[in-house]
C-alpha cells in the first residue's frame, strides 16, 4: 500500500511569506550552506556528478494500486533516464517505459513484455522531431532533471541554473521548515522546504504535467494480430486528453549515508494534494561507471 508519511502533513502547512530582496538572498545562501553541510558538506557534494538509483515504485491508477521496479540514472549536467517496469494486471505482463533526456535528445519509449492477446497501452504519442511539442517536452525533461538533482544532492545543473530566495517559514504538526523559492530559465520554478532542525530537504513543490497511461484489453479470437493491436494502441493514444498542469509535492525521507553523502531513499509524490506515487530505493550508487549506451532508448 502507498503509505502517507508524517511529512505529508506538510501539505497543510501555512506559509508566512516574507518580502525577499538582498536580505532574502543572503538568508537563502546561508540556509543552502547549512543544508549542504547536513548532507555531507560542500566538498563531498561537489564530487557527486552521477547517481544510479534502483528500487520499487507504487502508483495509483484510478481506483487501483499498481507496483513494479524503478530505476533513475543521472549524469550531470544533462543526462537522466527513468525506467519503470510495471505489472498493471499482476498477471506477469510488464509495461516498460523509458523517459528522460540526453543533451538535446528526448528519450521516450514504451514496450510490453509477456503481454496477453488483446492488451494494448494508451500513452501520449511521441512529439514530432523539430516540433513545438518536442521543444516543450525537452523543457519539461530538463526541469525534471533539475528537480531530481536538487532533491537528491542540492545541486542545480549547469544546463538549467537556478537562483534561490528565502520566501518564508512553513509550519506543520511535526515541526517547522524554511522555504526557498528557486527560479531559472524557461519559467522554471520550485519551492524547496528545509527542516529547521536537521536542515535536510523535506519537500519540493512545483507545477508539472500529470502522467498519462491507460492499459486496456479486448477479447480476440484466434492468434493475436500485431497490426490490429498496433492500430488500436495508436487510436487509444490519440484519444487521450491533453496533458494537464497540476500541483506536485515531492516528499523526501529515509536518509542514508552513501559514500559520505546523505541521500533520501524514500520519495512520496502527491498531485493536487492526493498521494499518487511512492518510490523506495533499495540501492543508490554515487558516480557509477555508466555504459556508453546508458542514456539511450534500447
């Protein structure tokens, strides 16, 4: 089951906004310095140029909960690939999705493994190369990379520099948090919540696009027809509603030390105040030796 941790009480935080300016910028620098020290220190964090995170994911899909394996590979400054292997029907069939970015190349791919006859997946179609849709998808992928780097190691990639201001203090039943607002190119914006006692990141809040995927099955007589299944999937993807911008909160906890750096091993995500996804990292490797094709759709 997806568990709502005590940190999710922070959704009900009341934020007292403080006018930012020169004082706010100084406060933000001070708080970031404290936070980076709490995670291992400037020297240790500066050495982190890559992460390989592997574990499990649980997700709400309508009124059902589905689960599977999750891996997220990050190589600063401009490479990230997330791979989900989900069994939506718990029948051995897997939906494997790759999404990420490699420089100026968008990484998107979906496939099924051990799919029964009549099963097809509805996902948004890949944007046409050189189109406005592709440009928007690249901006979203760069923003996802930046948010993940901030959440894990309080680092912003050179490809999307972010400046922070101190914007207030948030209070929840479990304690208080300092709130920093980060802004960058292409209208990038994120709020970073830092625990006032430990100085560790507690939560990121931002606006993003809600994930879209629908799995459907239909009965079939005789052997499966690959062409018919492909046509049905394409028709289903085309009928998906346009992507919706939503309020997303990413909660971070279960910090463990890896190669001298404290890293969150549990991430809970809420969309518009409703918990919808939970990651539990079993292993996190710092600066792994990635293969040459690690950031490519296979």
